């Protein structure tokens, strides 16, 4: 069976690279599922999205991705994220605390776009770590 070659990078480091059966990413136009022989695509990733890489018999690779691009061509998928963090690397207690602080700021000031973005990032980190988030 054909495989995808996948690379997930941020300005700080290479997050992950390897082979996969499918990649699921959230773009500004909606969620996209990429499998081998997918048509070429260039998409803009949403702020606070969750990336899922399906790897056959292995557990899915899950990452919180905050902005950037996804590029697909010739069975190669490049995720070029502004910020990305593997779910296994997320400090759940710290992310939950950040989400609660950001939500309190949003409730105090509905116009606070920075707090809303912080809450969105924290929710993505928690979802990537496998936590239930409202």
C-alpha cells in the first residue's frame, strides 16, 4: 500500500517526520484529509488546530498546530507551522491553567482578542494531549 512522506516543522525545530497512511489537518477552508495520491494542495492552517497523522498499526501522532501552511504534492505532506507541539509533550496542568486564565480574561473583556487566541491555543494543546475540552 502506498504511503505518504510527512514532515511537521516549526521555526524552532522539526517536530516529526516519517511515513503515514493519512494526515488530517484543519485549514481556514475546513478540515482536510490527505491520503496517498492526493491532488496537490496548499492550505493555510487555522490558529489552534489539531493535526492527526494516522500511521497504520501505530498510535496516531497528534499535535497542536497554531497557524502556518500545509503543502501536498507527489505523496509528500509538509506541515509548516508557526507553532506546533506534540500531544505527548503537552503539560496538561499548565495548558488547563492557561485556558482558564484566558477564558476569565475573555469573560471580563469580550473585546480581548489576545485572550481569545490564548484560550483557543490552550484548547488545541489539551485536545492534542487527549483531554476532553468544552
